[in-house]
C-alpha cells in the first residue's frame, strides 16, 4: 500500500523538528487540507480515506489534538477490505479513548467482527476491546470474547488473544468475568501442545488467582507439574520457544510462580516428579554459570545465563515455599552465595539479594540464616550504597530480615548513618519505615527509642511519613521519663541547625510547648531562649507550622510568668492579627482575646497539658497496614509480615514494677495487622488517681429517671433497633418516627458501596428549624460521608433530604451512629436530640456467593470452615412450637446468603462480603450454619475476620429473636 502523500508529509515534519513554529505551520496546513477533503466524502475513494486517516493518526501521535475525522476511521472499520479494516481499527485505538462518546458507534462493528469467521477481523476486534474498552463497551463485548475462548474450533492464535483480552477485562472490571467457567477452560488450555497457548493460559491463571477464587483452582497444580515435566524431563518444546538453548524460560517461570500459591502435592508420584524437575533446573543453572565464566565473550552466553536465572529465581522461591528438603535447599543457597559475590553483573546481585531475603523462612538442618547473612554482611552493606535503586531496596529488605536482638543495634546505626546521604525520595521513605519498625520491635528503652526516632525525623524531614511522626509524639506524651530528654533533643536541634525541616520544627514546637518547662532552668535553654529560637523560624515556614508555633507561644504565656517573655509573645501574636492567612489571623486574634480578658482559671483550663494519647490514635503500624494493603506479591507480603512480628507485643524498656510495665506495654502497643478492631483502652491519666477520677465521673453522671421515662426510652430503643434490622436488607422504609418528625430511608448497594437517602418530614404542621443529621461514629472499616441538599429548615408538612455514602473498606461489626437534631419553628430554643444508627450493617454488603454446582458449594463451605474460627449462639427451643425450616432458609436468603440443606438437617448459607480497600472490590466468604434439634437451636458463623463474625451473628440473632 503506497501512500506517497503520507510519506512526503512525514518527511516534511522530520525536516522541521528543529523549528517548532515551522512544524506547527506544516501541521495546520495539512489539517486544513484534510478538513476540506472530508467535506466532500461522497467522491472520496477508499485509498484517499485511508491516507487522510493515517495522516490524522500521525498528527495525533505528534501531540496535536484531533477534533474531526473520527467518523472516517469508523467507516474504514466496517469495510471488508483487510487494509481498510486494519487502518480503521488502528485509528480507533489511536484517536479514541474509553471515555469517548464515539466509541458507542463502533459497538455493532466490533461485535460483528468478534463473531466473524475471519481470523483477521476477530483479531482486530479483540485488540479494540482490550485497548479502548469502557465499562459499557466491555459489558456488551465480553460475551463475544467469552464465546471465542470457549470455542475449540477457533484458531489457536485467536484463542491466545481472546484469553489475554479476557484477562485485561478481569483486571479492570472483575465482576463482569465469570471465573467459574473460564478458569476450567484455561486449565484445559494449559495442556496444549503449543507453548504459546500454554503461556497465555498460565498468564491468565496467574492474573486471576486470589483468596476468593482459589477454590476454582483445584486440580490445576497437577497440570502445571505435567507441563513442567514435559519441558524439563521429556524435553518437548517447540523450536520457536527455545531461547539460547533454554526451553521456554518464560513459560517455566510463570508455571513455577503459579505453583507457589499451592501446597506441596500430597501424592507421592506428583511430589517426586516436581522435586526431580527442581533438581534438574538447579543443576542445569549451576552448569550454565560455570560454563559462562569460561566463555564470557562467546555470543549469546549472557542471554542464556539471564534466561536460566529467571527460571532459577522461581525455582528457589518454590523450594523455600514448599520446604522440599535440606539437600536441595543447600544447593540453592550455594548458588545464591555466588550471585551475591558477583561484582560485574547488577542483575545477579539483585537476584541474590531477593532470594537471600526469602531464605529467612528456611528452617532446615545445616543452614542458619543469621550466620549466613553475617558471612555476606559486607556485600549487603555495599549494596545499600549501590547506584541502582532496585538493588538498594533489596539490600534494605535483607537487613530487615536478618535483624534480631543481637544485631539490631548495629543494623539500626548503619541505617541511620545512611539516612543523610540517601538521595532517592522513595528509598528514603522505605528507609525511615524500616528504622521505625526495627526500633519498635527491638528497642528495650524508651529513651533510646526517642533518640533514634527524633534523629530519623530530623534527617528524613518532609519524607518522614506522618504516622511515624505521630508515634514519636505519642510516646513522648505518654511516658514522663522521656519528656525532659525529648525537650532537650529538639531544643539542641533548633539551636545547632540553621535549616530545620518543617516536620522536625512542628515536633519541636509541640514538645517545647508541652515539656519545655522541664529544661527552662538551664542557662542555655531559658524560656526566652526557647521563644527566640522558635520566633527565628516562624516567618519561613508553612501556615500549618506557623499555627503550631503560635499555639506553642500561647502555652508559653501560661507556663512562664516572666514579664519580658509575655510581652514578646503578645507582640508576636499582635503582628499576626493582620496576617493574610485567615487561619493565622483567627488563631492570633482568639489567643490575644484569651490572654487579655480571660481569668487565670480559664487560661489554665484552655492550655492545660496534653492528656496521654489513646493507643489507637496514631502508630507506626497504621503506615505498615496501608503498605500491606498495597502489596500484591506473596513474597513481599511475607517479608513485610515477618518484619512486623512482635511489634505489637514487644516492650521497649525494662519494667520498674509490674504495674508500670503494664502501663508502658499499653502505651506502646500497636494495632494488629490481622484485626483492624484490635485497639486497647486509653492509658490512665493520673496513674494512682484513676479510681478517684472514675468515682468523681460516676458521681457526676449519676442521675435518676422516673420509671415511666425509663420504660419509654426502652421502647423507643427497641422500636428503632427493629426498624434498623428490617432496613438492613430492605430498599426503603421508616428509620425513625415520633410525634414531631419522621425519617424515611431509601438505599441501594452495589459491591462495597452503599448510597442512602434520608428524607426528614415534619409531622406537626408548624415546621422545623436547626435540622441536622450528622455522623458521629463509624468503625475503622467503614467510611461514611453525608451531604444535606435542602438546608436546615423544614416547611410545615414539608421535607428536606440528606444523602449518605458509605464504603466497606475492611470488616466491621456495628452500624454507624448519627446525631439527629431539630427544634420546633415556634420555639427554636427547645432543641431536641436523638442518637440513631444508620441501617448499614455488615449484611448490607452481603451477596450470595456465586457457585455453579453443589460440589463447588460444599467445597467452598468446607474450605471456609477449615480456614476460619467461628462465633456461635444458641437458643432453647419451645416444646410446643415446631421449627419452620423454610422460614430459616428464607431468613438467611434475605440477608444475602446462598443456602443449602445438608443431609444431616443443617442449614448452610454462604455469602460474599464485599470490601474495597483499594481500587478493586474484594469478596470475603462468610458461612452461616444453623443446627436445630428438639431442645435447642444453634447458629455458627465462620469467616476469617472475627469482627465480621460477630457482626453477621448479631444480625442473625436479632432476626431469630
């Protein structure tokens, strides 16, 4: 296809690459010509249309916006000529994106080509679905793609393309793809005689495996072993997939990686077969490496070594995962040692460090991970300073993995010494997090911990994650023994450094404001010196930092009675009353008003010392938890979990007494990674005075109510609780009602998102004012937001609408609470307040688990039971009343369970609880089991999340009662 005009245009653009204006002029000229040609399309030939569309694609790739000509590309798609169809599809991929409205015009053509008998048409249509598919577009097309995957008569090349297209759809819209049908087909394609088909099949299986879909992979490990045996033992590989003498290295690596998700085969034949494969790969790699040292300059040697190393990487990971025996493991260790000592190849050092970190999970006779790491510690430290960022990160992982109580001090010092010279921001953040984790885990003394972490905050500056900064402040506030030391450290930091990072400056201002008085008697750190140091930094910082420093000055005013200090503080605050920033202006104005007009008792109350933090306010574990939720690789996740083992339970200092040890342990405890709700109670404010404080609080809250008011409050609560559980699965209903006001609720749930509309209606005919429904409590696993659309006034007999949006991020137990507030229009001073629960329970996000057969249902039921603990409840049966099994089944189905009656008479329900911690919705299986007998009824809920167990059980229990 000779397009001379296109070639001339491209040549002109190349000549003008040094002159931007000349290029723009030439592009504008060509666009004008094309626009003129497209006006008279009736006389345009197919050749001209192809040529002009190609020019538009070239102009688009140069970076210029294309605002016309898209329809001409769509016309080419629908033609039967292969060259025209090819350019039409290419223009669709280049000129349109998934948000383009014009994409809907291609739907008929693409779907027709998917079902076409022409391989070229099918191939082009599959490419269009994979590259430009919006959700609506994909929902229409996925049936055609699915039919190609399932049709055995179609060309294998098209099969491969369809399978990869389906994988692309699954990664973007997982709920559209029916894995129950596709995974068995992909498993069947694994055994294809064509290595390309096998590779596409294993790529699809690798991309779709998850905790929710793993039950569909039964029988697949045997097929993976069969394919590996064919390649390694039987030496049957297509010639086109032999890479420098290595048979299908990419296929081998993908097969081995998928096997890591499964346990070692229990059948002796399968187990012996895969171990033989692993031994042959290790021996072959050792031989290739030795040959490569003797034939370094021979062509293709390095490529062969790289291919073998890619396979070896997965082999060693699989050996560690399966614990295949000491002999094979030690052979792998010897190879890893040779990688670490290689000084020429960065790739070998990267592989060696990656595998060395994974060896921390090996426990076989003759191998000690700590001793092995000490032998290579010099190479690990040198790798920490490598110019390659990926090698630095792997060296850091190894140092964290090899750290124990005997080596912790040296490793932490080495990491801190490297912190000032680390230039890469991402690596520096990882370095800070590693130091924080090791300090949490191994520091026995709070003073040492504070020294380390304040140094880290100072050196890392703005790259220090906020959770780590909050953790340092939490420890300082909660432990009086380190407060003076912390105040002295931050004071010296301000005095010695001209440029203090803003994060450190905020910590210093807070610590000096709270505990600066403990060093105020020193001649070098008098109140005026502290004030001068903070004042010098005040003008060169952000608004947030200035706000903290201004608050510190106000605390100084109440702490110190020095007239000169107080005058300097008032003068500084007055200067900020004219600040252009509203926050600073308001803060300074309010503080001056307090200092000038408030009584001393009020000042002391407003500026009283910060009480100890609750344990769940802020901790380094929050940062780790976010990092853990973003990790996809199973080995990276294992290493991270190994690094945080013991952080929540390890003390940092030796106890002075049993009670002191208990209080310190509570102050240092982090949040468990496996249980988002594992938060402890707040640290006591006064130690020995806690009982007295509680007694005073009890006396303050001790009130007596008439018995009729108690009965009325109980009935209102029971009525609201009944409506709450009814609305948990209903789409609409009344949430709350009394003689003055009624709240009508309408809600919808999709995946992990729930939308709720609450209509507030006046029942008095007088109108309501100051109407507000605000969220006051929601568990950590549930995000709730609200929006009022119609103001805060309800007209007589009128309504206003309040919208709520909720997302289930993690497991939770209780519904969110809201405060409802209103006042009659005739008496706005009589404000009424009620606390209600929104009908957003764990069962709101339940959907029946999709299983296609009774066997799969039973398998999922047994798997979930074996992998979970349970929560149970029992109720005595009435002798005169027979249990209605159908009613129980209907009750579970209303709550979102897929039900089945077992042979023993047990009712089993399986539901999928939707959570969305990141971009994709994930589903957690939940099993409810109801057992009935003549004397009692027992209910058991099985799931991996204990919070979810109790939340689901609460709903079932209330429904049964």
